[in-house]
């Protein structure tokens, strides 16, 4: 985002500074993740390249030595498995990063809490594109809007307490570890203790 663009929209210098500050808070963590993933990827690629070169040298020296050739074949298999695991882990990290970026863009207040309510088995990441996430976010915004940034101002609290049908259940002090609970457990907890879940989501 460029300051000149904001200035062209008629924003004052103070408003531009506020927008840029908020933009930086949201984008900088994502840029850090990109940097870390890139460094990790480059490290794996270098290691695999060095291992391949070593195996080629050994293969050339192993001609006529069956025992050494058997060891080299074993190392090759191990290298192939390591490469497969690397690509699988990289794909997993890329998917996780893309989901985190999408949740931030959707205005999630707590990406971890929102992720816990999503069925990730239905979310796919292929060639830089996520599928199966937008519909879930749309439904979640309708059912649990408090998990997302609100575009409209909330009514001011008048200090009056009104008792109506459907009033939220009182806080019972129930707890759940969102990082360890299953999707089904989280949904059940949310249904039984909506107020406690809302407080956990805002942490």
C-alpha cells in the first residue's frame, strides 16, 4: 500500500499514518512467515543437492564393490524418502500460511479460534489457490460474527439490563484447550458454552 494512493483518496496525513500503521500490523507478521518459509525451503534444497552430489561420487567409486553399492542404494532410498517428506511438509506449511493469510484478510480477530471451527479436511491448496474455505468463512461470519472485525459501529451501552428470551447463558467457568481439542469437541463446547467460547476466541 502506497501513501500517495491514500493521499489521492483525500485522506489527511494523520489518517494516512493511522492506516499505514494498521496495515503494517497485519502485513508484517505475514511477511515474516514468508521469510521463514523461504529460508527453510532454501536450506532443504541445499541439503538435498549436496546429498545427491555425494551419492553420485560414491556410485562412481563403488563399481565392482557389491557391499558398498548396497550401502549406496540404501542411502539413495533414504534420500528419496527425505525429499518426499520435505515436499509434503513444505506443501503443509504453504497451505497453513495461505489459510492464515485468508483469515487475516477476512477480518478474523483470532485466527487460531476461527481455524478451530473450520473443517480443514474440506480445504485444499493447489497451485497457490485455496478452495473450500470461502463458503465456510461466510457461514461462520453469519453464525459467529463476534469472531470477526465489525464494519458497523455497535450500539452504545445505556447501562440498562434487559432480560429477554434467548439471553446468552451465564458464564459457568467451563474451559477447553482449543489447540488440543478435536473439531467435534470444539463445536460441542461452543454449543453448550457460547459465552466461554467467545471469551477464549478473543484471547
